[in-house]
C-alpha cells in the first residue's frame, strides 16, 4: 500500500497513463473499420439475426482491459472505451454493459462508451471481472452489433505485507545441543501476485534472539547458534523473526512473528546430598514398615533426568531398616524392617546412596551421577506391654478333666528394664461360656466348668497380661485348647425304627435292619455290638443277628403270626460300643403285625400294643389313668387356694392410707449377724465337710453345696480349685440358697453410729425439711403431699 501523498499521486498518474494507452489502441482500431452506422430495415434485421448465429467477423477489435488496484482518487477511475464503427458520434448508438460487477463496480457512458470503476479494487479479493458489451440503436432498441465478452484484469501493486499465519510459534530444543541444530521452520505468506514483480518475494531475518539462534533467510528455518546452552542457566528464549517482501529491498513491506523456544532438559547434572550427616530417632515400639525419616538428594535436572534411586550400602542396621524411593517427591523414606528393642540395641548407623537411574553416555564425563550420606538412628525407650513366651499356646485336655485342674502355666514378662509385676486375666469375649480361669499372679490356666468335646471340641481363648504399675500396658496371647475325646456317650439308634411283619411271614425272614450312632469319636473307630435284652433273648417270635459291620438284622423266629391275637410287639435291643469303659443303651423296635396280600404288600395293621416281656391288663391301665386324674384335681385345688391367699389387699380410695402401713423391723443383721454364713468354710476348705454349722434363724431347705464338691477337690490346698467348683455348682443349681457364699454388710444395725436409715418414722422427728414441693408434682404424688406436705388442717396427722 502507498503510505505517502507522492506515492498516491504516482499511482494515479500511472493508472491514468495505462488507461490512455488502451483507449488510444481502441480508438485506433475502430477508425480502421469500414462502414458507417445507419438504421437497419426489417429485412436487414432478419438477415443480421441469421448472421449472428453464424461465426461472422465482428466489428469489435478488443478483448481485455487492465486497471490498477487500490485507486484512492476522488473521481471514478477510467478503465477504457467501447466504440463501434457504426457510431458516427451523433448519439444514435447506445452502449450497454452487463456481467460481473456491471452497474456496481463498473459503469459505462451509454453515449461515449467510456468505462469507469466506481469502487475501490483489490486484486487480493478479486483478480479479474468478465463483462459483456452491446451496441443498440437508441431509437429502436435493436442491436447494432452482436454482444461481445471482454475481461477487466486488476493489476497488482505491493499493498500486502507478509503474514505468519501460524504464529506465534512454540518450539523446544535440548539443552547443550551443538551449533546448527534445527529448532523450527517458520513460514510467511504474501497475498500479492507472485508472478508480477517482487511483491511476493519474502526474505527472513532475526530481530531478537541473537547470538543464541539464527534463521535461514530463504527457508525460515531457525537453528541454534551458540554452544553449551544450559537449561539450568536460562530455560526460555523469545525470538522475533521478520519476513520482508520485495526481496528485502528498501520500500518492501514487512511482518514479524514471535517464536518461544524452551530448552528441554538432559541429564547433565549429578545428584548431591545437601547434608552429609542426618540424625534421626525412632520409638522401639514403632511397627514394621513405619517411617523413621527422609533423606533427599538435590538434582538440578527435571523429569526423568531427576529421578532418584536410594539404597542402603553400608552400616550396622542393614537388616533392621529399609529405604524406599518416593516417586512423586524423589525422596528416600527410611522404614523399620524388623521390630526394634531399646534393651538390645540403642542406636544404628546407615550409609545411604542416591543415584540417577537414567544416564546419558555423552555426559558421563560430568559424573559420577551418585552421592552418599550418613544417617544415625537412635532408638528411644518406651513402656512396652508384657511379652508372652512362647507367643502361642496349644493345650490338649481330656473332656472328663475335673473342675479346677491346671492345664497350662501361662508365662509373660515385662521387656522393659524396670521389669514390672504381671497380672493375668482372660478376655471374656474369647471365652463367653467361662470354661476357664487363670490365676491372677501365677498365670495358671484352670478349668472352671466341665468340658464336653461333643458340644465344643476346640476353645480359642485370649489370655491378657497387664503391668501392675501401668494398667494401660496390656499384652495378649492366644491359647488353643483341644478337648480330647473320652468314651462318655452310649450308642443309640440312628433313628426311630418301626417294622412290619406279615401274618403269612415265614421263619427266618428279615423284617428290619438297624444301625446305631455314637457321639464319641474314638481313635480306633466306631464299632457297635447288638443283642437282645436277657428277658427278651428267648422270646419265640423274633431273633437278632449282629452283622459285625455296625448293623444288625431282625429276623422272624417262627411263622403263623395272627393279627387278632397280637398285632404289635416291642423288641428291646441292647447296643454296646468298643470304648473304655464300655457303654451301652437300649433301643426298642416296634413291630406291627399286618395283613398282607399274596405278594407281601401290607394291606392293614392294628395299633393294639403288646409289650415284651411284660404286659398290662386293661383294668390296670384304667386304674392308673384314674389315679392320674385324681392327682391333677388335687393340684388344681391347691393352686386355687394359694391364689386366693395371695390376693393383694385392696385399699379403698376413701380410707386413710395411714391405716394400711405395714411395719417391718427386720433390717438385716449387718456385721453382727454371724449366722448368715460360715466363714470357716472359706478359711479352711478341709473342715468344710467335717463341721456343718446350720443357721439358727432359719432352716435351709437344701444342704450346703459343699456336698457336691468332689472330695479330692475339697481336700486340695488350692483355694482356687475349691472356689471354682463351688461357683459352678451354685450357677447350675438355680434353687439353692447361697448359705456358703461370702456376704459383706456395711454395719447399719443396732449400735451403729449412723443409727437406722429407715424413713418410716422420720415424720415424728423435729426435722425442718419442707415437702411442700410435692403438691406441684401432679396427681400421682397427691397422697405423699397430704402425708408430708403443708396442710391447712390443725388436727393430728394420725
């Protein structure tokens, strides 16, 4: 574009000269054409129309005009002139312009044929226009010449500067790159006509960014121009590139762009520990994998080039501590690998190494890419809970062990230097049935209830050990108790057996196969023996055969059973096991005599029973039922009388409540009552059975529970065994009064300093306490308010 008035004037003069040149050429052409312009007759018009469809020689000699773009004058820009040899200059010819831009961009003088541009032309928007011209008779409107097409071309001037369409640019290049390393190529575009002059010829140069970078003037390729550019010294560079047209000559237009270049990192800096000595401390109670401390080696690089790998290379704690690398922060985390003990070792020394795992061969001469530091770790003493030795217990106990028997000694000790005393207990959540008891001082584990392998074969209990001086320090150990089997369960039928025998059964016919089960589990396996009871062994009806495989057959001994004579038999069978001692039980097989068809299928059976070998007559059975009925009537009568005797006394609301006070003078004997229990039984268990001192104030319905305690347990010197046995017996017998229990009373009876604590006679005292607030407590406390509260009556209270 022109930027000065002189350049604008020159452009106008240049455009005017070009227009005059083409106008003279058009005028010269039209003057050499023969013929004159005159109106056409009707026949001539038809002949002309016919000739127009043929390729006839035109009287027009032109086909294109040229005009400069960016005309800035005030008058319309003259483009050219249309002229026909039929035009005699008398205005009889009318020129018409049509096509692209006709009437909008270009106009024509219909008399002279002069073409002007009335709008500003820009070659970059449109480089040419195609129009059509025609000469008409002004009077008749008939065409004087055939319509002809021509082109107006817009001639380019240097009015567009080069532009970087993709700018600004972002690029990166590794640091320490050699000189001449390619960075990025920039490209500028000039909208001017590249085929006309040097308006679109672009030359590149660098305005900012030297001496670090250079640019190729022809291709726009940016390269490094300085050696050993260090990212750690300067990372970002802003480079400005200029593109100038006209081949870079004076007067050319220029455009610029910015290229932001970043030096990418390479591993050219070794890691270094800022501290050569670290001091850390850790509690001896720190769990395994807990963090002791952190070390860090600084690396000026970044990303993968700054990654670290920490390791323990030397020291006396290589098997006690470990070190891991945090991938996010590149620090070394020292952790506990094994349990610590202040009493065993109080301090450790470690040598830690930090190294780069990713190395570049061309920078190895800058190494070594590793560094070391020393870490001193002090172990601090803490009050630790007791420790059990061993850490787990396994005990096997027969299920018939006596209550109070010591089955295992649990041992724990305080690992601290103070070595505090230990107190033992059982975690009751692990022993909800309270089958075991542990001595608080010795750690002796004893049975507190009978064990039954058939109910619970394994017990997993937790024994706690607590320091006497610091109850918060509690250790625990798992004790697994396996209850060993003892032959204490007799075998029995596996189910209820009921057999049927046909009336036409033959002797020796199998009517039932029986089997038994035993809750015990002997090591040599189960083996059962079957036989009939002695009183039924010689019965004439059935016999038993032991198959020696824990089953037995029931066979008929005769034939000819009759349903009307006897339709049901009860056969008692003795079942014995192979345990020590041998246990046995009796099972009864019910055999029904049934009517069968020829194929042996049961048709009908009666239910009248016949017991082998003892039977009852019908009269005896009726007598027994009558006795039972009489007893039931007597029981109901007694219960009815007791219910009437226990009916509460109904107080009439109109009566004075004071008349219904029942006085009790028995408040308990307190410490002076020595008849409520026998303390000697607690002091000397040996004499508990020898001297039985009964209460004098009441007669016990049941004798002392000491009679239930085995003699061996009572005569034992261990008081714990005796107490545990007595406690179990008392828990099992819900109806036994606790005569042998230890009862403690705060002294409150006669002679007590506190005197009586009863409030029944407090109303007769001279107490100044007021009970007027009872009137505000509602209807439920109306009677109390009348008894103790203020009253308007001046009469006596009773």
